[in-house]
C-alpha cells in the first residue's frame, strides 16, 4: 500500500500533541496542589514582609490581602489595640492568647518554622475549611496572624482538570485540521517533485518543478530542474552520437554493398563483350575465314570494344558527378532550342525506330543550369524512350513552367514499368529487362548519370506510368530571359 507523507506527518504531530497534553495533565494532577499551597505560602510571607516593614502601608496591605484572599490580625501585646480585615476577630484573638500562654493547638499542623515566623495548616471547624496560617511576634510588641483558605483548591483542581481535558481535545481537533491543511500545502510540492521524478525515470526530460520556494524543497526543486536539463543535454548528445554512429555504420554497410554490387555489375557488363572479343579473336586466329567473314568478325570485335569504352567513360563520368568533382557550370540558355538540337542529332535513331516525336514548344524556355549536362539528360531520356517504344511508337516531349520551375517530360508509348521498379531505375546497373537492355547495348548507367546530374543541380528527376506508356521528367530553375 502506498504511504502518504502528509498522513504520516499529521499522525506524528497529533500523537506528539496528545502525549504532550497527557503529560501536562499528569503533572497538573499530581503537582498542582503542592504548587497551589506553595503559592499561598509565598503570598502569606509577602504579606508578612509588608506588615513587618518600617514603612507599613495599611492601604497597600488591605489591597494585597483582598487580591490574595488573606485575612490578617495585628494586635499589641495587651490585645487591646487590634487591626484586622475581618468582622469576627474572636477566633484569631483566642489563637493569639493560646500561643501567648504556650498552649498547643492540636488542630495546628506546623509545616514551616523559621526564626521570625511559623506557618501552619489547620482545619477551621466553624467554616469547615482548611487554612494556611502564618504567626509571628514583631519586635516583642505586636502579634500578627495571617490566614488564607485552602478549601477551594480541590474543587478548583477538579474543575481545572476537566476544563484542561476539554480544551486539550478541542485544541487537538483544531490542530489536526490545521496541520492537515499545512502539510497538504507542504507535501503538494513534494508530490510534484515525486511526479516529475517518475516522468524523468521514463526519460521524459520536459518534467519541471514549478512549486518555487526558498526553503529546502525549493532548492531541491531547483537542483532537480538543473539535473533534468543536464540529463536531457547528455541524453541528447548520446542520441546524436548514437544516430551518427548508426548512420556511419549504415553508410559503411551501404558502401560495402555498393562496392560489391559495383564490382559484380562491372564484371557482368564486361564479361560478355570480353568473351565475344576473345571468341572472335580466337576465330580469326585459328579459323581459315574468307575476307567477308574476317570483316564481320572484326566489326563484332570493334563494336564490343566501343561498348566497353562507352561503359568505362560513363562510369568515370558518374564517379566525377557523385564525388562532386564535376560541378555544374551554370548559365542561362533556351531549353527548347537544346531539345530541338538533340532531336536533330538523333534523327537517324528516330527513323530507325520508326518513331513519331512530337515537340511543339510555345516560344523560348529559358532555364538556369549547365547546358552540356542537361543535354546529356535529354539525350539519355530520348535514347531510353526510343529503346522502349511500342504500340503507336509516339514520343511526346513537353515543357511546362509553374512557380519558377520548368518541368520537362519525355513520354513514350509502350509497356508500363512495374511499380516496384520505378524507384530503382536510378540505381547503377539496374535493368528491368536485362535481356532486352543487352540487345540494344544498354549498360544500366544512363539513368544513374541523369540522377547524379539533377542532384548536382539541386533539382528532381522521376518516372511514372501513364495511360498507354511511361513518362520520365526532370525539373530546372526557370529564367525569364538571358
């Protein structure tokens, strides 16, 4: 069961108060009578000192005796001249006479006897009360008797005890509510700290102590917030370092994988032409061929050498682009004019593919880019379209401008590209149909070069399937004029 600090503090406080009240009650019960009698004796002695003073002031003595409920009698040695504050003085005169005659009053219980006075306790039969009495003989001239009643002490003590118990209960109840209220405010800040610590234990470093205060809890809360900030910073640094480490490991893994894949692809791409060159070279060497066959063998060897050279040049070009060594040489030029030039240069390929190319630009299309590299992009897109054209054998080239960006799209009729291959087309040596790609001499490098060029320009290139064919697009920054 979860313990409550507020409950514990309240119980401890009430327990301490209850014990204190009980202890006070016990002391009151056992020692109050003695204290009360001692106080009475002191009052009698004080009154005696006032009477025995050379500057006796009877008005002050009367006031003092009235305040402390003391009766007095001062009589000369002949008992003729008597001063007193009571109406019936015969009992006191009788007592003085008895003391003069050395007659012991059995009712008197001497509790103190000094050089100048004695204090006794006796029971007054007429009033049925206990009294304290001080008797003295001043300067052999005056007799003094001082008396103070003790009759009310037992009743007063009983009433006082009951009153004390009642007040104690009321005080304990009121104090319980007060301490519950005070501890609630005190423990609220502790509970806030506890809740914040629980959140921090779950790595929630947004947890903050907001209770304030300049006491120990306030300082603890401030230190908690500082610790939270330090931990958040440390964990953030660890996460960043871990993320960088994971990224480095991932990049290393990807680089190793790319290296293995690259070597595998290059080996595969070079394997066929090398095998053909080797086979036809051995045929020329070992076989007795006529001139026409020799020329055919030599043409094959030459074609395969050209393909290998083209592959090597493309790989070198791609490596320069990806490493950032071949940065774009920006200039403003007319993209429509560039596309028209590429179409003119590729007229023989277009005719051989029996393709219909549609490109109707609406005026000049100025862009900000590297003209030579964009020509490579357009050429690769057009070549790719010619190699995959089918059906109506149409190629449609379009340039559209929106929000300062020119989007160029090359669409060709033919079979759609599998959706799972659309994002992989830009990877080196990736081929959707490897057999068909080999038939027209493709290496799987062209679109990778396009991607590297567009990345160097900070622009986009993408492919998508449309109704009746596929479309390849790239974007460039538009300019209004040269």
